[in-house]
C-alpha cells in the first residue's frame, strides 16, 4: 500500500517519517520524498496514530488524488533543483509529463488553481533557495552556480535572484544567508 505525505522535502524528512512508521508498527518497503510504500495495509488506529505523529512533525497524510498530484509535482521540482547532479537535459515540463503521465497543461492549471502560483514561479523559488544555499557554502563561484542550476548566464541568475529576494547575490552573500527559508516554507 502507498501513503502520500505532504512536506517531505529532504533526506532528514525520510528518516523522521521512517521512525514514525516504525513507532506505529508499520514496515516500509520504500520511502521516497512524498511517498511511502508499506508492506501491509495499516489498521485504522495505526493510521490515526501515524497521522497524528506526522502532523506534530509538520507532515501531513494526503488522501485525495489532486493533492497527491500537487505534492508529486513539488517533489519532482525539489529533486530536480536540489538533488540532481548537474543540469538536466530535459525541460521541467517534459520531466513532469513523463513521470506523472499527465499533459503539462493540465498539471500547470491544477497547480496554479490549488497553490495560487505557477509551476514556473515555484521552480524559480526553489532555484533561488538553492542559489542561497550555495552562496552560503562559498564553495562555488557565481558562474559555477549558474551553470549547475541551468541558468543561461550569471546576469540572468543575478536578475532573477534580485527579483525574488530584493538583493543581488553578492549583497546576500554579505548578509551570510540570514534570509534562507526551509524548503517546505517556499
């Protein structure tokens, strides 16, 4: 049986969810961002206990199809931006349609209607957060960051960064990352 869980955005989230599953007496076969495959169908009381404990940690069990689809879109975007090694040769629309088996127009309209923002703006917000993270680590130059995140130029990265944050990347770097957000808050 599959469970869909909202706000799973990182590896630590997977560890926390696994711990809560085990406390509820459930055995996961696999745990991915936003999705858990269980060995067996949980009893009603196990599901209630799990739901309650996940809510306390900031997670939420999702039970309707549209909400699951939105979470899958978010998860794929987060994976593409934060965990992919280097640039993806495919456009995000191609990735979403191939992984979710829905027309991109439908996914885009659904996402906009439910989230109040577009997939593209959500992608930009995620990319800007990744830029902030990389700037704070101070291991890559701005041109290396631009290349890694698929920006066509440093100027375009800087322009988009300033549009979202109100700061240039160098001004942000001078602040030492005090304006970073948790992924689930984006």
